[in-house]
């Protein structure tokens, strides 16, 4: 069996762009993914100098060839239209002689563009909100729909926080509206004429974090924009930086963020002097940061810096009296968006909605209302119609049909199996909840809820 053909087949199936160049810059290998990434056919580039297709100063391969130092998970901008995460290493023969350099590039251009578009959209939305509040006597907190005591307490505290520049930590399950709360705090604050810059720490590749948050000086690294680039912290100068999913922030970035919070100064990549910034920080998470601290995954000094004021967004099951208002609000919103009539929610449906557990919180309710608007064919939503779009557990005391009894039996059996699986995995992992949640394919927050639900110690 020819090992060369086996290796060729394996490399051709790789999704990342792989290239190998000789010491004289000649391209020795160029896989199919490289062709797709850079739109350069194999036949055009093989045995040609790579500098015929890229600028010398924009190539990480050339840098590794000159320095003989490998590069691991580095952000690279080899062409105007391409952003990649690159791993590159020199290749030596048995005598220790340098015979080339290999690089593996993962295309993240769409992620970078998405981040840029998100920032632009957020800025435009912020400007629109300012105009809306100017034209209407509506407070920013009016977007936090509901009159339940739990939400009113959160709103009361958020109003007080908005009048200050205090660093704020918003806690709450996924889908409870933490970003809406953060936006309301900014819009009600004296900083409302400054930018509101949201950053989702769970959506940025680790290699991109430093340049996204802190920016870089011109020529700071191979492929960097010659004019340099502002990071998100610098963009938020005079306004608010919202760090969502702060628990996902890599540990090396936690140190750098702590420095900004302490010194009120941001250091771009390649800049040793720093620049003073006037930024209000709001962070949010659905994770237990204290638990992450105990596991050495989150720095305690950063936690205490962020946790000056703590605001907790209540889950939907803590504010069930708000469900009818929220449901009708979303129905009207999507009816206007899709230009459809608003169906009436029958009393039995509202009863079912308020008795449901809502693990996805407001986001789950919102998605259900959108589905109803798109798929419903009547001018009203009764229990039968709702059942076509959503499976809710029955909580009525009255006698149920045979089909409902079967569903209930299956549901109980499913719960028993789920409880047994959780207990078995916890025992296997010696009680380690992170490993258990990972094997189950759920978040730690969801695992904690299920432990409480099933009474598992």
C-alpha cells in the first residue's frame, strides 16, 4: 500500500487550508481547502513562488521561515478579504536541516465580518433608540415587559445602577433578557449619548480575542492593517462595553481585562504606552462564576472587580404572571413583521403557557409566538391549535384521554431514564459536574436545574 497516496487522500479531506513551502518560497503542497479558501487552483501555484500570489510582508509562512519559530493559533490577515487562524511550523530533515515550512489556516472571515456587522447594527439600533426616546415619553426600561414583583425589583435596582458609573454584573439563565437589561441601563444613564458596544465572549475564536477587544497598532504583526485598528474597548470610549457570556473569556484575556479595569487604560497589540479610556463595563453570564473560580477557570480578582453591583434577571417561571403580556406582545410584534392578523389566545392556552416550566425562558416563548404567527391558520389559538406547534405537559386535574395518559407515561419513563443516566455519569466522573454536563451535551446551568428537579445530591 502506498503511504503517499493515503496521506494525500487524508489531507485532501481536511477542511483547513494546508500549504508547504520550500526555503526558496516555492510552493510544494497546496490542498483542496487552500484552493477554496484563497481561490488559487493547485495547478497554478504548485512549484511557483508563493510571493507571486501574496505580498511578502503579509505572509506568516515567510516569517516562520526566517525566524524558524513555530506559530500556534495566531490571528492572521494574509489578504484583504481573508481572516484566518493559523498554525505554522518549520520542517527539518533527519540531519536537522531546514527543508520548508507548513501552515494550516482556518478561515474565520465570516466570523470577523459577522462581528463587524453586529457592531454596526448595534450602533445603528442605539441611534434609533435615542430618536425613539426623544420622540416618545417612554423610558428605556419599558422594553423589560412585565409587572411581576420579581421583574419590578430587578428594574428598580437597574434604574439605581443606571444613574452611576458602577461596574455591573448581570446574572440570569439563558434567554432571560440580560442584554436588554444592559442596554436599558446604558440608555437610562448619563452615557446614553456614547456608544453601547456588545461583545459576546462565547462567539469569538480564542485567537481573535486580543485583537477584537484591545485592537492593534499598524504593523504589529504580519498581515495587520497598516493603519492599525481599534478594539471594542476603545470603540466604547465615552459609553458602555457589554461583555456577554463573561464566563467564556479565556484566562489570558481575563488578566488583560483586569488591567484595563484597574488602570482605565487600554493597550493595543504592539503598543507599550497605552491609551486612557472612559468606559463603563457591564458583564453578564448564565454560569456560576463562583463555581468557576473554585475550579480555577475564572480569576477571583476579576470577579470581584466586575461584581461591584449585581443585578439578577428572574427566570420566566419566577414571573409567570408576565407570560400573557409577553405572549401578546410577541404576537403583535411578529404579526406586524410578517403582515398577518393577530390571533386570539384562548384562556385555556394562557393557562397552559403559565403552567409550563420554560427552560428557554423569554427566548423560548418568543420563538413559540413567532412559530404560531407563521403556522397558525385560524384567527384564534386554542389548546388543539397550540398542540400542533408546541408540546406542553398537561397540568389539568380533569380526566385525560388515553392518548394523554400514554404521553404522561412516556414522559415519566423518560425522566426516570434521564435521572438514572445523570446519576451514572456523576458516579463515573466522581461527582465532576463539568465532565458530566459535557458528556450529556448540556450546560452546567441546565445540569444544576436537573439535579434539583430530580433531588440528586
